[in-house]
């Protein structure tokens, strides 16, 4: 079996837990995922099976989230799973102040990832270093936030804001919650997070682990084909002769005005893999289905 699964990750499961469960349900060895989700987050976790694991790197990087930010609280992990390091009611905080402050988090922004994150420093994960009590300088990263929409606002001692965020790969929503609280001088932390879109997959069409298990038992589960998952890439069609050469790792001539990564087909129907189109040549990047 090869292809993709649009999984709705449950609360309190790691992304690795989900991969292990899918591997067991489908009795597959080669299973991987795109875009790690924190255990406390739910939502879209794209999973690849079989040879499709080699295609994960070619999925689109854009993501979207629905998040709840709680003000007046700061934690060690920048979400409610961590230890509270500061707590101060902020009943005077207004939605108007937030609407003004939140605009600075749209566009290309510099962001310091949470100290409890999977980023590596000197070959070690930040969360491992943090648990060991080591203090390290977390590298600043440039990320892109395309849009932030305010969905709801709830007043109180520790008011909460619901937002929808569309962003590029590598953006930490926990860091946005933390930094927005800092700008407002109230402190802030992430109270809840659901990923609604990731790598071309959306929450509406996702499957829970329970639904996946039921489909597997009924023999009705069908993975998403690579052709559908990679439809954001333009296509190039080769004749059988050129397809054979390309699948053998050879560059082939290409009369096309398309540049960059492309999906490669034989006779418009058989998906062969991913190529790089440049200078009138089609260069193999990943051969998915060799021509015999």
C-alpha cells in the first residue's frame, strides 16, 4: 500500500504515536508524517505510506490553525501543558488593544521558537536540553504569517482570544501567543490548538484513528494517491521512450516553459515521480514508479 492518509490527530497523542498506530493498523513498515503536531494539539497530520514517504518533502508547506490564546499567564512551554511561571489577572485588556497589536504578527516576522520544541541545537532537541535543565540560546527564525483573523473574544480575569492563523512552514503558534502577550504587557500562552490545514490536506476530509480502524476492518480504506496530494505542482508528460530514459536517471530534453519542480507522467496517466525542469531539460529528482 502506498499513498497518503489525512489523519485527524487526537489530543494527547504524539505524532510518533500516530505513525506507530497507523503502521500497526495497516501492517506497514514504511510510514512517516509531515509537520509535527504537539501532543496537546489536534487536527490535520498528513501521513505517508510505502514509497509515498519519499514524497513528503514535495508537499506544500502552507498550514492553517484555529488557536485560543489566554492572557495574563506565562508558562515554561508557552502552552497550558507547562509550569506556570507568572499569573496576573488582566481585566482591563480590551479587544481594541489586541486588534492593534496583532497586526505586527502578519507578514515575514522573526520568531524565537519555544524552548520546549523539536528544533535541534548542536544535534540535540531543545525539549531534551530543557528537560535536562540546560540553558541554550534558541536561534531566531524568520517565518511568514499570511493572515490572522479574530474569531471570538471572551473577557474575564484571564481573557481568551480565538484566532484563525494561516502561515508558512516552521511557524510556532505557541510563540505567537507568547509574544502577543508580551507586546500587550499581560503575558500570554496557548490554551488550545487545532490544525485545520496542512500540506494540502484539510480538517473537513480528515479521518480519526477510530474511523481509519473501522475502514481497515471493513476493507474500504483507500489512501490518497500521490497524484492528488501533489496536484499543486505542474505536470509534464513524456513519451514511453523518454519516460524509460528519465526513470533510469537520465536528463531528457523538454520543450516547455515550465520551470521548477514538476509531476512527471507517461502518456498523461501513469505517475512516474518528481522532476526538475530547467534549461529545456527534465532532471530526475525522485523516481516513484519506474518504467520496466
